[in-house]
C-alpha cells in the first residue's frame, strides 16, 4: 500500500492498495476504512489504532475520481509532473490566469494560531469554516465579504503589508503551539480594529499537557488532528506528524522497529 493523500478537514489518510483484486484481502489497521476504486479512506478519529511501518517513499501520483494513478518517480511527495501549484494562492489582486474566474462571494478572515501568531486570509464564502479547520486555526473572525477573489486578494495583501499579520503560518509554528492557548489580549486588540461579521472558536479535543514531539510515523493511538497535524500517542509519549510528510510512503502493517524520542513525562511511567 501507499499513502497517496490526506484530508485535513475531516481527518483521514488516503491509501492506495495498488492491486484492485486485493480489496478484500487487506484491511486498514483500525479506523473506519471504506473503498472507492483502488483508494481506501482511513478515518483518523480519536482512539484509532495505527500500526503501519513506513517503507520506501516516492511520488504519490494522482487520485482522480476515486482512482489512484501511480507514479514511479523517486521525488516525493510529488514529482514535477504531478506537482500542482494553485495559481490563485499567489494572487495579490492582479489575476495571474488567462481569464479571471473567481466571480463569487469571498470572505476575508483573520485566524489565530496559539499562542500569538495571527494570519489574514481569503476563501470562498461558503468554504470559510471548512478552510479554517483545514488550517488548524484556534480562533478566527470573518471581517469582510466581497464580490470576487481579486478584490479579496487586494484587501489581504493590503492588510498584511506593513503589519504584524502574516499570510501564511508554517507547520513548525503550528506544532509549537499545540499545547498553548491563544493570547486573549492580543487577539481582542487585533479584532478591535475590524468590524467583525462572525467569530469562530475551534476545539480539536487534543487536551495536551505538553508540546508533542515532531516525528514522521504512522503507528500509535490517534489522539486527534488539527489541520494537517496528526497527534499520536505511543509508548507514553505524544508525537505530532505532518500528514503531508507521510504522502508517498509505501506502508505495511506492523510497526517499524526503531527508537523514538520520548517525552520527559514518559520516563516516570
């Protein structure tokens, strides 16, 4: 099997079994796995037991209409032929497409990532809450609704320029804040500068006493997910896995026999 994708919104991994005839002979280790073509969805609900050893890693190919099209290129998670950069993500108000096609309501939002990293972003209005959960935002505020993506990107770029707002929060920063709380005072001070349409306060149910350690593995008990970060408990320690770092790996049931860093709390057990 190969990990060929992930779902940061509803929390899941996409597994390709390769051989369609093997649909009934192999089952995911724990979780609620269902099959569509040659792709299996592994639900990462809390309490799910994962027991996969990571093997070689290569390009994850593509998943099209529920069917995985494999690729043997050694580049991971995607080779040049299968890498896709969403051109709209680079837009700052000047359309980079041959023809502008973002004619629908867009939301301009602010998102808080514990403890004190604040982001400005845009998304299609109907996807707002989904987009915030995909990013793993702790809190958010919808501050503007505009008629198209171009105007939204202009506003986003203007707010980010010369301010303490960022337009991207990277995974190490999100991982560092997993056991932290949002700075209430700083967040309230930021929102005082805007006419807020709607506020969001997300609870991912992680309830962590200490920051998980960074690891790349697919074995342990699922504590939960926050955006594309998968938190696993294993051997008395907690680990935070970037699900994108799993994409492309061949996996087999049975944990890899290797040493892992242990948290200080694990030594007292």
